[in-house]
């Protein structure tokens, strides 16, 4: 009877250790992820085509920093391409980052209030540029609210319209000139 208890105890310990190893093991390694262009993550629809995927973006430029993360953009910011080249990264660890930094970012894609976001981000700073990231010029009005999707999280400059009045409703998290 005593040897049976010893065997059961060892089996229980082995099962517990195996379960702990499985639960603590990462589901991927950084080396397994390939670099994606932001447009490949954003897609052309109202939601990301990579929703809930773990992705890696390489060589993006930080274009703005907010209290809960930062926005990054990849060149070329081509307004003729139907997908956005900008992406918001949710991170409360932005104190070492500045606008103009080149970064690699790994994270999980999700949508928050209609905006594609990378969450649980692992950020690697690659360098800094003195040049500002170029703005994309847009004309107003647009034909449909869906036309704005291609500019999500991008730096844009609204070209003046002589016969239209424009009002900025919410700008507290962003610089504007």
C-alpha cells in the first residue's frame, strides 16, 4: 500500500510539473514572427484582417505619444493605397520613447472603439530621426465616412477648402498646426 501511495504521489507531482510547464511556456518566440507592413495589418475593411493575431511591425516611426500609448507609421504613407499605414500601440511604457524614434513592435491586434490597436506590446527602439514623418494630404468633404478608414492613425494635413467651414471637435490628445 505504501509503494502505491509513493507511485501516486510521484505521478501527481509529475502531472503538476507538466501542467505548470505548459501554462508558463510562451505560445510563440520572437524569432518565429516575420515583419509585416502596417497596411497588411490594417487591411481595407472596417476591422483589421489580423484581429487577435500576434504580429510584428519592423521599422515604423513614432508620430505621436499619448498617455496610454503611441501612434506609429510606416513609409510610404501613400494615400492612393486603400489601407492605412498608421497604427496605435497601447503601452504605458512610453517614457523612453520620443516622436521620430524608429521601432520594432510585437503585439496582439484588436479593435477598440473602431480603431485598430496593438496591445501587450513588446517594443524595441532601433534609432531616432531628426526629420519629421511626412503628412498625407486629404481633401474634404469625403463621399462616405468609410473613406476615413484609409487614414486611421496616420498624420494627415487637411487641405483648405474655400467654400467649406471646418470645425475640430476633439483634439486634446493630438498636436495640430
